[in-house]
C-alpha cells in the first residue's frame, strides 16, 4: 500500500492504494473483512465435528473440546496481542497470527485423537485467531475517526458471515477430499490470504483525520475520549459485565440452535441445519447496524435495546411448542442478531470511552469478557440440558441475565466524566 504523508497530516499529501486517503481508506474494510472471514471458520466447527466423532470414537461433549478451547484461547490472546500490536506493528502481527492459524489447521489434519486435535485446533489455531483478530479492527478504527462504529462494524461482518460462506465450502471439500485434506487445504489457504493482506495493514499518521469530514459532534467525541487506564474506570467494569452477558447468551444460543429446532420444535434435521445460514446472516448484518447506532447514541441506550431483544427472544422460546417454526426462527434470529451486535457495541464503546491510540490493548482487555461468556455459556447450557432433559429451561436464566444487563447498562455503562 502506498502511503505518503507529511507532519501536517494533510489529506492532499496522504494516499492509500494510490488514492486520496479519504477514498482509499474504504478499501481497507473489505481487506480486513477477508481476514476475519478466514478466522471466522472456527464457527464452522460443527462441519468437522460429525466425521471426527466417528473417526476418534468420541461423544458430543468431547468433540466440542477443540471448539471450546479455540474460543477460550482466541479470547485470552486478544489482550496480549493488543499490547504488542503497537510495539511489533500491525503488518508483522497480522502475518504472525495468520501463520499460526494456518499451522494449527495443518497440524490438525495429522491429529490421531481428540486430545491432539484440542491442542492443534483449540490451542494453536485459537491462539492465531486471537493474535490476528484485533489487527484489522485497530487499523480501520484509526483510519475512520469520524465513523468508528460503522467502519469496525462493517469489518467484523467477515467474522459473523463466515459460517454462511465457509460452512458450505468446508462441507464440499470434505465430500470431495475427506476431512484431513480439507484441514490442510484451509491451513495453506489461510496462510497465503492473511500474509498477502497483512502487507496492506498500515496505520495512518498519529491523530490523522479526514479534512473537512469531521463534524463538530465527532470532534467533540474525540476530544472527550477518556485517556485513563480502563481498569481504573467504573465504565470498564460496566462494559465488561454487559459484554460477558451478551456473549454468554449469544454463544449459548449459537451452540444449541439446531438442537433446539429438532428437539423442541420437531423440525427436520436438514431444515434445522439450513436455518443456521439464516441466523448467520442476521449475525452479520447486525454488526454494521449496531456499530452505526453506537456512533450516534450513548452506549447504554444501544445495550438496553440489545437486551430487550434478547428478553423478547427468551419469552418466545419459553412458550414455544412443537410445530411453531416461525417462533423458533424469529427467536434465534434475534439471539444471533444481538450477539453480532455486541461484537460491534463493545469495540465502538471501547473507542469512545478510552484512549483510541491504545485501542488494541484496551479492547483486548475488554474482549476477555467474550472468553468468559463462551466458557460459562457452553458449560452451563449442556448442564441444564442434562438436569432437566430439555433446552426450554435454559431460556429462563438467559432472560434473567438480560434483565441484569439492562440494570448494569443503565447504571455503569457510562463514561466516567470525573476521571476524564
């Protein structure tokens, strides 16, 4: 990427991909989206899961281990990677992460038991996802100081829509080559794609903004951005709790989407599986929408709206009966929609509340909430199913969490003005 600039940060001297920066910066969004599309293949684990259960002779709980561990390491590495992005640089960081992701997939193709698969796919590939994930977001956030939420939301569409695109692709490759060659193909492809795009991920000059494009309202937001350490701020804990609740409920719903359709609604397995594509679509489109809303409204209002939708979805499913396909589809579209929303609300709120120059490390700390939500959600949802023999009772604690989220958002998800 050709980037030239002088100390005045003038648009006339700054170009991106040979175009004026205010135009060329938009090309960074589809490039970042492509990286996240590769990383989001982790959500397509269910495609690998069925053939591997037979090959490794393991049950449903054990076959979920690689996926669960991948989510935990993905979340755990985000704050560590965020700390090093500013020191190592965006391009080397993306390249390192992409290589680790690819190696994880390639080594997974040689796994001989579920423990080895958990190490290669869960630990190694999950680590690579955690290292790479924050880089495109950090880059577009810096290039779009006037449209942070929209830009970040558009970029992370790639992660949300990945199952919609990669799941059919993975399924086709498995049918054609079986599961192990498919893992190798994906690993090599991810290395090549991410390495190629990594060369373009350069940050703009410090404090750069698009001349003539920054409104008075946006300038005020930038000026009021809090530069304090997140861990010393009450608003950080409000954001962390809210993000944990949104992730826990959303990831729990994702994990049981097909099972609920089959067990409670009694729909055909094929329809239950294909409905996931519809849910993934809602998960994707919610990201730029909630990012746009987070640019224009106070974060606690956007969070309350999300929790209200979750509460509606829970009430629908508590009363759902066999044959109520429409109720099921509406409820789970809302669950997936709100999870995608939180993956835009949280980074945008981090940008608004804390120093944007330290965004990568700040959001890395905030993102640990996603890991906690993923771990607690996947463990609790299975336990509830074992205790009560049905997933219906899982929607009661989800509703309670949504109510708690509304209270926390109303009281804690606000910038600490006295400390900024």
